[in-house]
C-alpha cells in the first residue's frame, strides 16, 4: 500500500514507538547508514535483514523482495521512490523504472556485513538535472573509462553526463559528411597541453602519423556509450562548439574561417553561409547519435576579433541591422536553436549565449559565477548552475604543494559541498523554479590519464551528488563528512582512483571588532580526526593541545595544527598567522585603481583581520591590474614598529608577485618619508602557487602608513592583509 508523501513524516514519528529510530539520532546509526546522497526522508530501525549478494545488487524478485511499479506513486513523480526494509523483506515502489532504479542504488549502498538495516525511506531529487561534465578534447579518454564513470554516477544518482566532444584540443567523434574532422583534426603533435598550446609550432597531424597524440570515438563507440548510459538512467548531452573554440575544425576545413586559412583563429565565419551548412550537417549527425533532449552548442569565449575585419561578417551585420559583433554570435545561436527545434530538441549553451540577445527557448549553463544564471532565470529561461568557484573539478582540491599540477583555483570538497545552486537572495520563488539543476565541470588541460581524471573527480562528485539530490535544509557538512569518509573505500572497490582526502587542517577565522579578538575554528576532511595545535609556530606533537573548540586570539598567534593517529603526525602541519592588529578597521585611501572583479571584502578588505587562503577566489584576496598604492590613516600619531603585507603568485591565470613593495610614513598625509623597499624573491616563471610577506621593521612615529606595490608582469597582483604593529 502506498504511503502518501505528505503523511510520511507523521507516520515515521509514530514508528519510533515500534523500535524504529531516526538515522541521525545516534552517532552509531549515522555511521552505519552512509547513504550518499542523503534521502529526502528516512527512518532507520534497530535490526538487519539478511540478504544474498544478488539481492544487494538489486536484482531479481522473490518472496522477500518486491519491486512495484505504480504510475500514480507520488503523483507520477518520475524519479521518486519508496523503500522499506523490515524483518519480513524488502519492498520498493515507484512510478517509473527510473524510480525503481534509484531505489536499487539505495539498497546497494545499504548493504553491510551484518545485513541490510531496517529502513523506511521516501526519496525524490531536489533537481531534475544532476550533471557531471567531461572534457575529452584536451585529452582523449577511451570509452571504457566513460563506462566506469557512468557506473559511479549511477550509484550516486547523478543523471547527466555532459560530453565535451569538440574543442581546440581535437575533434572526438566520427563524421560521415566531414571525415577530415577526425582524419586531420583529432590528433596533434604534443600530449602535454601547455607545451602544445604555448608552442610556436602548435599543429594538428593526420591520423596515422607516427607519434601523433589524440583519438576519437567511432559512431559505434558512441552508440555503445549511449546505450550503457540509458540502462543506468543517465542522459548524455553532447557539446559541439559554436562559434568559438573551433581551431581543429578550421584546420580541417579552413574555408569556414574568416581568413580562409588554418591556424589563424578559432571562430567560425558567421558571414559565410557554409558555416551554417556545416553546423546543420553536424547537428543532424549528432541528433542521430544522441537521443538527448538537450544539445549543447558551447557559445563561450569566442574571440570575435576576425569578425570586425571580415567583409562577409560586416556585410551580414549591415543586412541584419546589427550594431555589434556580439549580435553575430547571437545570430548563430538563434540559427542553431531554430534548427534543433526542427529536430525536436532543445538548445543549451554557456552563459555567453546571453550576449547580443538570448535565443527564445535556450537553456543557460552559468559558469562565470551566478550572474548569467540569475539574469537568464529572471528572463524566464531555465538554468543549470555550474559556477567555476565551486563547480570546477580541475581546480586544486588540497594544498597545491601536495597535488598534481592543475590549472589553478582551489575547491576542496567542503567548499564544493557548501554550494547552494539557488541564489535565494537574488531570485523570487517563481524565478527560482528556473534553476533546474547543477553541474560540476572537469576540464582536462592538465589531466592526461584516467587515474588523474578520477583523482580530480572523486570524492568531490559525492558532494555534487548530494547538492543535486538532497533538500537544502537537510544538508550539513558535519553530517556529510562521516558518510563521505565511509564511501572512500566504496569508490576504491569500484576501481576508482579517488583522492583519499587531505590531512590538512582548515582554518576559519571570525573577527570580532567589538570584543577585539579573532576566533579560529579548525576542521578536517577526514573523520574521525584528532587535531592538535600550537599557537607559537612550533610543530605540534602528540602532547600538544587537543582541539576541542574555537581558539581565541587577542593579539597575534602563529597557529600550526595537524591530525594525529595513534600518536603519530599525519602529513604536514597547516599553519596560519592570525593578528588582531592595530590597523583593523582603520580608514584606508587608494591612490591606485581597484579592480572591481576582485574587491574581496570591499574597500576595507586589507584591514579587516582576515587572511587569504590558497586561492584568489576565496573572497579574502584583493586584486589589482596595475600598481597598488594605498594609505592607512591610524587616526592619530602612533608608534610604528612593524608593517607587513602579503601577496600571492600563480602564473597560470596571470597572478604575479609585485616587483617590489615600498613603505612610506607621514605625519600630515602630504609629505611622506620612505622607510625602505623590499623586492620580490620569487621568480615570475615559477609556476607553483607561492606567497611572499613583505615586512618592514623599525621605530617610527606616524599617523599615515603608505604602501606601494609595483606591478611589473602585465598581470594581476593580489594582496590579503596589511598588518601594522
């Protein structure tokens, strides 16, 4: 008999009297039931049902297990299910095969050596779109790896694989009408992306050339992958790039570029009718291969420079009354949407498709933060949220010193898990309905092997799965952390080369300007974790202070913290300087221009007491495209003994140390005296993430403290805090 959704919680509470307990009632039961994603509603009992291996895999049907399809279950909700495990057996009910499939995945996860715990679960996903993106253009991965990823996705109830099949790195699927896309555009001279991309002889090679690097999927390969995904209720959305990121196409068919020559640019010539013939021909082949409702056409990062000088593009602009080249991109996106609609499909693209006017029925994938998604939702368009600061799995997931080289950024699993795809402060309840899902992206410029790919995806994909499925009010890091830890060996048994979580300690600061102190909270990804720390900069030992709660700092501390197991230090201690210094919240004036995109905590970010972390995207680093020149007003003549400011460097995204930093002081704010210059000690070719603190010591009397940092590398400089004692 179906239990209506609305009455489940009431009945669940009544069942406590029948020896059932909520899964979160005791630590023992929380550890025992390690489901990811966490179900919408769940009651965990006190006993176990014994089942054989086939039953744990969710196969077959007998007197002890029943799978019930009921088209009116939960109002016909296609992915909802009900799962009950009692002493009498197992019963799963759903409106569709998809719902029963997810019930079986939950059943698989529930299996323990003791049996399957008694549970009563009602479950349904928060979002209908739960996506994981894979870039196979920069580096090609065989279909067997795709099968492996699909298995893991199904286990954790992710239902969409966004397949990035084409880009400058190489064209990755066979075309009947344009065979040169693979015979000429699927292989290149160099496997190392950075060497190839930055090299003067960046070239593609004909298929079969000795030493050529690349590959592609045959049409039969794609059919097999699509069938494999369909069996697991996963939709594969292909992405074919228009109008930019198409260097490999324009090498194979240079007549489609504005110059008519290969290696000149990566944008299709939108003034050339052949570009639209190509687009429609390729999309026809794509729709024949992929049954997906959505087809992704890219739309991001088009250079557009060639269009400004191209006679064909300029003629099209004149005929159509266009005022900017942005409208050329919009023209192509509209044409693509019209064609896909004629095929019974829907267009989806990156948030740049908003530029120049959005196609009427298009869905937007918001990657440059959330603004594009917010704008599209307000316009009535469906949105997939995938902001780079949270949802890029090619970013570092731990201290870069301990990790394989990555493109930059820093998204540890806790940061990923903390993301809420619905910006409730920016959208009305009605507008929020257009946020139909969330996706994490794995770009593979620096990921060459399948082991490295899995290492970057997992366990962060588990956090993604719970964001996408579990109601927001049921999610908490402290609840997720032990379940995530319990799933690391599960991933390993699947053959996934997962990152096994960091031994580093997260240090979170809370500045209290009323009490004039800073509270420091320590946390670890691993669970359970014995954290010990010192506040004098010394290396913690097994006898150092055991962390039990926030550390209070009223002046300065140099906190070093680490995990201990059986009395032994794990990894390298994490260190953090904390200063409730004399210039916190003092007025500051900028003689130089701040960069609006990286304001951190606002105009006072350099004097708020908060130190930046391992990425300039963490909201604590303030960025400048030119020199930094600022003046701190101590509000009265003050004895100054020490002044410091810290900068970071990560040359991949163009973040460099300043050439030098100069300290000046003044009594009147007009006449300044130089107190010294400190040059950088870090090479501007060092690709590793690095930091330098520029420190000045002396005995000065001054009201105004001026710091000048010179930008010398035509990039960004990022500072996190000015400390004055």
